[in-house]
C-alpha cells in the first residue's frame, strides 16, 4: 500500500521568504512513529505584532503601511 497524503490546512496570510519569515513565523516539525510507518507533521504559526514583545516580535512588519492625513496647503 502506498502512502496517503493527508492534505494541507491553511488560513490567512503567511510570510514565506526573507528576514521577516525568521522573525514573524514559528515553525515546528514532529514525527509520529506508527506500526504502518512514520507520519510527519509540519506546523507554521505566524506570530502577531506585540509592542511589549511578550506574545510576538516588537518590530512591526516591514510591509505595513501607515497612511497619514495630508498637510494643510493654505500655509
């Protein structure tokens, strides 16, 4: 019997490349040894921005855009 593919479960936005992927993404890999063979599980969780640095990185994402109000042109 050939191995069966369980599938991927994905939701939301995930950074995959560059330096922010090392800072904002927490990854884990575990292997489950069963009688029929080995089952591998890979999990990637994107951490939220936390200004205090307790639940996630202190720095905001580099692609985050802040829109400012325009200055008064009458001056």
